[in-house]
C-alpha cells in the first residue's frame, strides 16, 4: 500500500508531534545557515524529498534572501502543488517544472 504523504505531512501541524519538533529544529538550522551567509553572496539550495517545502520556504521568505537559487525536489504531485501554493502565499518567485 502506498504511503499518503499528504496525510503524513499533516502531522507537522500537531504541535506536540515528533514531526512538529523535528520541523522546529530543521527551521532553526536553516535560519542559522541563511543568516551566516553574506546577504550579497549568491546561494544555491537543493532540497531533496522536500515535501510541501514547509521547512525551507518560510525561512527563505523570512530572511528575504533574493540571492538564493532554490530547487525543491518532490515526487508527490499533491505536495508539489502545496509547495507552489506556499511559495505564492509567501511571494517567493518560482518557475518550477
């Protein structure tokens, strides 16, 4: 039976879940990494198995990194749709295939 990744990702929204705790840690590491880079220095970011982008996209929007070229790779089309919607909501440009 195939995993329903969208259902699994919904557990990130449960504040006491292990996935929510994991997300907080990952976002903190992403924020620290983005902050440590010179703002004028171009960055290339690659996120594999990126799901709906909830770990990376909000941090990119928060830090205002216009110099970050970012590629999110995800197989589940529903999660890709969700990531694009998040990018739109956060006003992050995307060209995605």
